[in-house]
C-alpha cells in the first residue's frame, strides 16, 4: 500500500497560478497588425505569381490551339493525299482497260478493273448495234448510204431496239 500512496503523490499536479493579462485595444491592434504583416511578408509575391500563372495558362492554351490547328491541317492533308492516290489508281485502271478495249477512258466511270472491263464491254456491244453512217466534218456522207436520213434512222432504231 505504501507504493500506491507514493504513486498518488507523484501523479498529483500542483495547481499553477493563472496569470490573467489584459490588453488595451491599441495593444491588441498592434499584435494583430504584426501577425498580419508577417503573413503578408510570407505571401508578398502572391499577386506576381498569380499573374505569371495566368500568363502561363494563356500561353498553354494558345499553344494548344496552335497544336490543334497543325493537327487538323495534317489530317486534312493526309485525307487529300489519300484521295489523290485513289484518283491516280482509278485513272491507271481506266487507262489500262481503255488501251486493251479501245474504249475511251473518259467513258469509263467504274473504280475497279472488273467494273471498268464490264463497262467497256457494254459500251462496245452498244456501239456494234447498228451501222452508223460515217460523216465528214462538213456533214457529207462517206461510203454507201441507202435511203434518206429518216430511213437510215428508222433502220438503225429497228436494229437497236429489236436485237
């Protein structure tokens, strides 16, 4: 029990005298003013840093829009290049079919070799339907022509639509 008493005596806290200090309004204003001055010193360059941050944000936005402009232009040029390559390939196909069949390339509108070949064959079969009179530049008929123009047209139409 002796130990218990010693522990209680050791843990007992002696009361400390409270010191009550009163300040006048001027003293309190001075204390608060000094504290605000220290805080203001700590953040003295805040406005300058804020202005720099705004400028940086503006520059990043401007460069971002420039990057977007360049990206859009590159995409547009890539699309144009792809289109030109496609046109070149189609033109080569049409020229090849035209040289093989004798049909002018400007009459072919398909984009694949098979379709162009089918068009050329259709054009050739249409061209062989009738006997067209051969005319000189002045409109004079060359070769043997039978009947009037009206009769020639009627004969041609019968062949064309009855075959």
